[in-house]
């Protein structure tokens, strides 16, 4: 049985990834901060970019509109349909075995696969495939969810009051592995949550050089007035400056819901 069948089913039938990054202030912050980090390391357009596990194409759409030559690959048919409707070139594929020529991309994004590959060998395979298809010197971006995100989110929205959810947290904290035995899609699907150091180590083991791990939302998600801060230009500038100042601080990384590893392919 395909261990990732429930992942496909989750996104195909129960969860709308299409609107996640715009649904609330924390999602907006993730989108803004990820854009900042991509812009910092991406080559200039019209560079070729492979967006692996790019979902419905939120980043791929923006990059295409900015003049990049983007192709999206995802394991979920719904995401391929939605990305195509956005005008993104997209096809079905598995991050562990990409249908892409070697040394053909100026940058590779892995913005989703590491969330759901529970086996370390599978995660290394996905990272290694990204390296294979990238040209020497190209940046590779690998997103992950923090090991402590379920506990932080569960406390924030009250999930920990449900014994079914609370019972999952011990195993998740100890191993990073998460399986949702309930019918509640808010409790996510089969997933893996990284320790910050482990994300960097996996990227290096796969062969990336000059690897850095960044806190995406950092401590910004805890602000009660986050939405208002993002809407107000001076307040937004102050917030983003603070998050940039702390983005690689080891004591902060684990408290950020999302992490982003950035490295380059050996030249």
C-alpha cells in the first residue's frame, strides 16, 4: 500500500491548500517571509525554476509573472488542475523520482515534500533529486514544519483540549512522525516535523553546500495584532526587520511554525 495515499486524499478531498496562505494573518506572514527569502537567493529572471511539491501554484504563479521559466510538479491531481488554471506549467510527479533532466534548472524549490516524507531515506532522496536536476551553483530551497508546530498550534487554537489530538503530541515530539487517526482534517495528515538542526543536516547529507536554516514566521505569529501590523506599512516594516534580525537565531528556530533551508549545488 502506498504510504502517501492518505496525503493525496487529504489535499484532494478534505483540505483547500489553494487558499491557505491567504486565509489568516499567520498564513500571510508565511507567504511574505518566504517571498523575501526566495528573492534574496534566486537568480534573476528568466532563470528556470522547478517547483517540486508546489501545490496549487501560489509561488509558481508569482514567479512566472515575474518573468521566470517555471514548471511545477506535484503528487496531487487537484493541485495540478488548480496550478494549470492559474497559468502555470504543471505535471504530476513524485519528489523522490523527478521526470526532469539532470543539470537543467537554475533553482529548485521543495516547498512541500519534506512535510510528508516520514522516512529519512525518502527525504534524502527528494533532496538528492533536487540537486540532480539543478545546475552547479544553483540554489535549492527546502521547506519544513517545525517539530514543535503541532504543540504550539494546538495550544493556540485549543486542539490540546481534545484527548484525541493531545494523545498524538508525545509521539510527534519524540519522533517527528504524525499520523491522523481521526476524521478531522484540521489535525493534518501523514506528516514529518523537523528539528531545525536535522533539516540542515539532511540538506548537507544530500550534498548541498553553504546550507542555512531560516525561521520563516519566527516569533511574528504570536502577535495579537498581526493582521493589523501587516496592513500598516510602518508596522509591517518594523515586524519584518525584527524577524530578519532573528531569522537564524538557534533559540528562535524551533518556535517558528515553518523553517526554510537554503543551500547551493556544488559547483
